[in-house]
């Protein structure tokens, strides 16, 4: 996407808000991965800056780990996140945290992008493509094709090999028309609070999800190895 087309799409989009989910425990990382240093700045700061710099996003809400709200607010002030509208306490599950964030979004928001706080390398292009797809088709999932062969198994025995051509790796931000995701998350909290994907909440109420282009660089920081890979990606970006 050229810069001119990015500007055109951003100008034509209605009010969009981003909900950053930042309530994870960091168990597999061995600490608070969102505050870990990533090439000179905390992971969460880089995530917030990505949305701060995206023209189509006009407001940011963070769903933080309960008790961590002031730390997140302080971080946002330190890094000049002027679009921040609220930092709210997340819930016991991802679904509850997403709902808390969505309900705190400005009421004039017609589009909402829900993003993992631990995906700091997301680009404006990925965000904009997701918002534009949701604007046209109600809900968008950024994804990339699966490259590895996937096996299904039970009790340690392979039961099937699904067709790789039909498999995609889901990323965030998952983008939605605001009324749709509010209703879907309210339903999910009541009836399926343990789902781990926002699009799954929409699918449960009969909504259709359209794929939008993701990026192989839009990785999620889950382990210390992911952090090292992210540092290499950032260094590569500086050299281009």
C-alpha cells in the first residue's frame, strides 16, 4: 500500500478506537513481558506508539492487569501517547478484559480494533487494512498463511493432516464495527468466557469474519526468544 492510498483510506474511515489488551500474566516469559526492554523502550510503549502514529486511530484504551493501571498511565505519559482516553482494569479472562476495554471506548467510535499489548511490531499498514476491511465487511482478522504442515492428534497419535492451503495464523488487531463487537463480547462473557480470540466471539453470534493482510513481522512476545527476534526485526527496519 502506498502512502497516498494509506492517507486516502484513513481519511474515509469513520471514528476508530483501539483497545490494547495488556492484562496477561507473563508466565511463559518469566516476568512482565510488557515492561521488558525492546531495543530501548518497553514492549507496551512500542505497541502504544504504533497506534499513536496511525492516522486512522483517534482514541486508545488500555485494559491493564488489575492494580497496574497507574503504571500503564505513567508509561503512556512518558512516551507521549496523546490519544489515550482510558486505562481500565482487565478481567479474569481475555474476553472480560476485551469487554472492559470496548465498553470504555468513546461512544462515537464506529470501528474498534482490539490488539495484543505484546505485539509491538504491528505496522500502520496492517492496522489500516484491518480497519478498512471491518468498515466494508463488519469484522476483519489479520492473518498470514500457515507454512508448516499441521497435524491433529489425540493421546499422542496423529489423527489427521488438514490441508495447509486452508489454514491461516491469526494475528491482531482484530477489527470490528463497534456495535457488533460489543454485543458479541457481552454474549461471550456470559456463555463462553474462556475463548482466546475476539473473532471467535463474533463467530459465536453468527457474524462473518473477513481476512485482511497480516505480517510475518507482527509477532507476539511470549518468550525471551521472541524478544530477541523482535530486536532483530527492529534493527532490520532501521537499515531499510
